[in-house]
C-alpha cells in the first residue's frame, strides 16, 4: 500500500491526481492523507516577493501539518506502515515531515518544479533565489525517489545534487481521466466539424481556440497576444474567422489585454473552476500551449499540452526539445518566441483539411497521456525497491 501525503490540492494542481490514478492503474492500493494548504503556485511565489507574508504561510502550514501528523498516526494504527509514501506536487516542505514520520519507508517526491527556477522565472532575484536553491537541495535529500517531468529537469537535479542524480525518475505530466471523459462528451461538437471521428468532410465554421493558465513569462502570453493581434483580423478578412477563449490571470495579463484591445473574436474568463475546465477546453478545436523562449520555457511540457490532447483538441505549442521528444508527432509546433510563426499556423488551421490532418495526429497520441502510460517509469522504480502491487 502507498500513502499519498501532503498539503497538495489536486483541484489546483492535477499532477498528483495523475500519479495516484496511474499507480492504481498499475495495481497499487493508494490511500490519500491530504490537508490542502489552499495556496496556488502564484500565491506562494508572491510570498517570496513579499517576505512579510511568510508568517501567515508558516502558520497555515503548521496547522495542516498538525492534521497530517494525526492522520498518519491513525492510518498506521489501522493499516500498519505503508510500503511507500508519495509526496505531492509543491511538497518541498511536506517531504521533510514525511521523512520524519516515515523514517524507514521509501519516500517519493514529485518534484515537478524547482523552487529557485520557478521564482527566478517570475522575477525573483538575489538572496531569495539562493535560499530557494537550498530548499530544493533539502527537499531532494529527504526523498528516496525524485519524480521529474522531463529529461531537462533530470539534468537540473544532477547539477543541483550530483550524488542524488540516480534517485531521479522522469514521469511525464499526463492528464487525469476527467479530461478524456470531457473529450468524449464533446464528441458531437467534433463530429460537426470532422464527421464521425473519421477525418472526413469538414463543415466550415469559426476555428475555436482556447488558452488557459497563468499569464506568466513561462507561458509566453505576450508572444501569444502579438500572434492573435495578427491572426484574428487576417482570418476574419479571409472569411475564415477565429474565435479565441482566454482563461486565467497573472502578471502579464494587463499587458496582454492592452495589446489585444479592439481585436474582435475574443472571450475572456478571469477564472474557471477546475471542475468546469475540461469541458470548456473540450468544446474548442485548438488548445494553445506555451510560447516563451526563456530557459524555463524550453525545459517543460506544461499540463495543458497533455490535457488538451486528452480532451480531443489539436494542441499548438512551442517547438522545444522536451515537447518534441515526448509528443512531437502529435503536436503542432512553432518556434518559441516567434509570434509571426504562431499567427501563420493559427491561420493555416482555419483551412478545414489542415485542421482535419492535425486532428488525426492529435488523436493518435491520446493514449500516451493517460495516467497508466505516464506512470510506467515510476511503477518500475518502485518495483526495483521492492514496492509491488
């Protein structure tokens, strides 16, 4: 039996749900001991910029930990010691508590993001970044298995702590079953465009495009804004309109709104509930990924790439090594940071035949993003340590 442990919030950060579902698909019994902290990644990074708020974070964390300690003791009384403990995403602090509570149990840390790297990408500099690098070292030292999502992040673990490099296991982000179910439920919308799943004749209509996420430098939303300001008027003039839904908020949102002021064909949502997001995305033809040319932007494959594929969308994102390596045959790729190339590809997808071909490529990759598929390396790593279903 495996215990999923921590202050994670699967509704905000679905990665842990993918790992849990994937391990269960491999036959493991997984019990969750979870006391959500209730803070998003953006809120945590904001606290790093405004250290006077860290006291509030510490108090909230200690309250959650007190509950986790009680939960762990109660679980041990009922079920005995677990065979392994999985610490969920954003568990840099939780993994320390897990190590203390389960000193002889293999601890798996889902180290999807490096704290120092994420803070630097969002403008934090100097001493705070060095302190966060120390936090990354501490967190990975407490884990027996460090789960990373790309080979580039595995290389960062080697650079951070060479002696712990062998603990790293690359497990792509994947998408929970809710996304595939949303795609199946939206199939009647797709049939109106492509026929009954056979790539046949396409009924002309607006190309429906969705972007969701944080408006941060990693996302490349300023690049996206330039591309939309070019592509939407051009498509409208050609009689092949594009309708775009933009959902989310973040530090670059004001600049994006200013750039797109007066552009027709846009729908804005500042917030979409996590439970409603799969259906919203599945109602579109194209799901947009990330477009930054920054260092972090070239090292990740974001949630939305996996989720968009699972929901039945064509996924248009940047041509970076990890994205090409993992799913390149199933994605529509453009050079990172290139607004003109992005605009041209969006315009090209307004052609019904081009869209039908992109749909076929995307559908062929859907099985690769399911929880059971992406967690295969983790199941292998656990078995190597004697943790079997």
